[in-house]
C-alpha cells in the first residue's frame, strides 16, 4: 500500500507542471468566459453584471438562430460527406498492395496544409472571374444559395484524408481470418464490408462521429477566410458570429455567452457518447 501510494505521488508530481499549464491556459480562461457571459463587457476596461440579459438576447437574435441553423447543416454535411469518402477511400486503399504508403501520404497532405493556404487556393479556383466559377458561370462564394455548400466542399477536401488514414488503421487491425472464413462461405466483398469491417471498426467510427460533431461547432478558418460569414450571413456559423461580436462589435460579453452555448453543445455530445458507450458496451 505504501509503495503504491508513493508511486501515485511520484506520478502526480511529474504531471503537476502539465496540470498547471492546462489550468492556466484552459481552466482560467474558461471560467472567465462564463463570468463575462453575464456581463456587458466590451473587451476593454471593466464589466458590469447584467445577469441573463445576454442569453435572453441570444434567444431572440435572428443572427444567432441563423448561425445555429447553418451549424446544424454544417454538422450533417460533415458527418455524411467526409465520413462516406473516408470509409470509401480507406476500404479501397486497404485492397491496394503496392504503393499504399504513397497513396496514404497523398490523401493526408491536404490535412497538413495550412488552412490559410488551402483557402487561398480554393478562393481562386471558385472565383467567378477565373477557374471553375468563370467556366460554369457561377459565383460559388457570392451566391447565398451556393456559398455554404461550397465552403463545406472545401472543408471536406481538407478533412477527409485524415479520416482515410484513421479508418485504414482500424481496418488493418481486423483479423484476416474473418475475411477468409466469410470468403469460404461465399460472402461478397460488400457483405464482408457490412458484416465484418463496419462492426469491427465501430469504436473508431463512433469516436470520429463524436469528434466530427464537436469540430463542426468549432469550424471557423475556412468560413472566415473564404466568405467571412457572407454573403448576407449565408455562411455565418456560431464561431464567426462570436468573432464578429467580440472583435468588430466590441460586445465581448455577448460573444462569451455564445461561446458558453457552443461549449454546452459539445458537452451534451460528449456526455451522450459516454452514456451510449456504457449502455451499448462499445468499449468491448
């Protein structure tokens, strides 16, 4: 017992610097954000307590409702397009025996490129004066009906390679004996994929679904660089609305309230995932 306690104490002593850094850069700002969400702070100077006024304003703010709706659409698109492409790419890549590392690297490169660089390239490609925009006669980033979908496609292009690599690693851990036995029983490749591959990589899939939902509520870079929430708020997400209120409108208190709501959405997703994991025994 004494030896175990001593080992635990030593472990905590080694972890203490990291815990202190996390508390400084995460816990303290998060606590301050919750506090400021109940104030009229402008981001400069002092703050006055106004209670739930920011949250009441948020409930009746058409810009917030529009940004929330766009975020929900963005989440659905992020769950369908990248996930489907990631599964398809990983499945096809798992069947490749030569140059697999090269293909894996090629898929993963867009994820490693800085979003500023990727967005600048795509902004030129989608421009109505050059590239695809001029060829098709469409203003992908200037048309309210096309802007959100266009930015989502750019985000999918940058993100799906990461999913390919993760799904591929999960698929390669499936015992080959399962596929051999099913092949002897006459199972087609599609049946093997549905009955063996998907159930075997289920923990990875569920984890990536949860992470994708959380990341979708934190999406900012591509939207802000390509459209800055325009045209006419057609691509506004909660993150861009928060940024505009905090740094353009100097309403940091209201922006903090939006940030708290975003954090609550993420917390609900994480708690729901933990509950379902225990009920469904996904860890097994």
